[in-house]
C-alpha cells in the first residue's frame, strides 16, 4: 500500500489469533470484553494511533489499524487481555496493507468463519466500527473499509446460497442437541446467559424443536425477562441456577465471564446431563465430567460439524469471492483517488495563485470586466484539474511518475496529506 494520506502511520496491519491458530483456552487468554476494548482504544489514541478496529468473538480476536510497527498493536492487545506477548506470538498472525484488507473482507463475509457462512460476524464488525467511532479512531480509511465489507456481506447473503438456512455456532448447537438427545420435545432445557449467542440459540431451539420446557437464567435478570417475554419461555433467578441444573436434561452455557461459572460443585444431576459450552474463554470447568452421566461439549467440537447444508455452501464460495472482488475494486479505486487528492488540491491551489496574478495584471492594464474573467478562469481551473485527475486514475498511467511531473512542472514543493 502506498501513501494514501489517510493516517499519519502509513502501514495498515491486522494482528490476531483465531480458531485456526489456537484452541479455545489460548483464544480465551486474548479475548476482550466491551470495557477492555474501550480501554484498549483509549490507550491507542493516547499513543497517537488514529485508525483502529477491534474485533473479539468466540472464534477470534483481531486488531486492524494503522501503526508504525505491528508490534505496537500486539503490545496493545496483550496489555489489555489476559495473555502475554510471547504467548500471542506463538498462536498469532500478522497481515499487512493489502493482505490485511483482504483478510477483513474474508472475516466480515463469513468465509473465514469456523462455520462457513456464519453471518453473525458482520454484526461484530459493525459493533467494532461503532466503538472505534466513539473513541475517535474511525478515520476515513476505517469507515470506508467497514462500509465496503458490510456491503459485500449483504450482497453475498442476498445473492448466494451460502446464506440459505442458519449457519452459526448457535445453529450448530441446536443441531447437535437434535442429533444426540432423543425425544427432545420432552426434555428440560436450561440456557444460562442471554447475550447474542444465547439469544440466537434460544431462538433456534424454538424454531427447530417443539420443546416448551425451555428456561432462561442470566446474572442480570431483566435481560433474561426481556428475552423470555419475547420468546414466551420461563425465566428464573440467578440464585436458582443449581436447582435448575438438577432438573435439566440439557444445559447450554453462553455467558461472557472470564472464568468458569459452572463447576462440579453446583452440578447435582439425577439423570443424564448434556452440557454445551458456547463461551470463550470456557465457562464450564472440566471437573463437571467427574459427575456421573455428564457429557460436556465445547463450541470447538460443535463447529466441526459438517452436515449436508454446510457442504452445499462450499460450492458457492467462488461466487461469494467474485462479489468480494467487485466490492474491493470499488474500494481500491477510492483509495487511489484519495492518494491523488493532495497533489490535485495542491495543483488547484497553484493554479488559483496564477489566476489571481493574471487577473490582477489584466485589471491594472485594461480595467476590463474582472468578474467575467474570474468565472472563465475558474472553469478553466476545474477542467485542468479534472483532466489531471482522470489521467492519474487511468490503468496505464504510472501514478508516481505522473505525480512527480506535476510537482516539478508547477513547482509544487510540499504536499500535505
């Protein structure tokens, strides 16, 4: 990526770790909750970074931003998460400039998701942009890039069959329950945690099963009550969690805690119990397996499920990639325009100066109609700068050489981005 005058730091990086590089335990060390993201963004701004996007989900934590070196972003992430720099470097990746842009397109459109076509990720991109904007870190590049990724995601969802049916961790969890729990309509299901994954799981349970024995529990009861009223399911107090686990056949845990909230100390099952842990970091302690008739499944195992629907989606990846290429081309054209803008603006300012000098000369010599001369010369300036701009955007043009010629011919000594 060349000079685009969009940030004082001219290199755009992505540093991160995901399900391909690290298991849930390692990913959990680098996961970030909302307060941690806000603190990270604030620290970045204090360091002089002017464009940064932070995405943290159960499957990945990634920072996209302008920095003098990638190490700056790595240190920011590690300073505000639970992992060290050494641990991160063992399970991370770094993309630079065009590669970083490409990666965000793949992530935001669900093509890099643990479950192909998981469109829940685009909501995380939107949320990340909102946080960046609130922190004053959504510079024009970040804003335009996010909008382009959102546009590509929307087109892929509407124009390809990758979007057919549900494709997400929450959908995979319901599919697992349906495949492994007989007579599910007669079983008692307890859902602990009503964040995004919890809400989606509950909605999928209602949509794909005839079960009417679903109970919600959340640390903040009013959130559970809002969801319970919407979906017409029962809600219990957080203090009733052990009792409700004792009665449950299936326990789905989707909390945002930084350490386990479910352990053998509160599991007193009197019958077989299936526990699905959809949280990162893990919110169910492995010691629950010491209890009789308990089976524990984490989202990494759920995400390996490849049913016929997911297999069919793979056939539509090329079409999705073509859509991404089209949107990226538009984004790249915008980048090129931004790169040329400072020189064109400087050229226009130079022509304006020449105009003023000539108008002053004409007025002093002839005392003619100065206003008409101003209008005519303004139009000439617009036409000249437009011709140069079109020339710079042409595919066969060497932009750097052309910019150098313009600066040399018109004696434009310094360009400010």
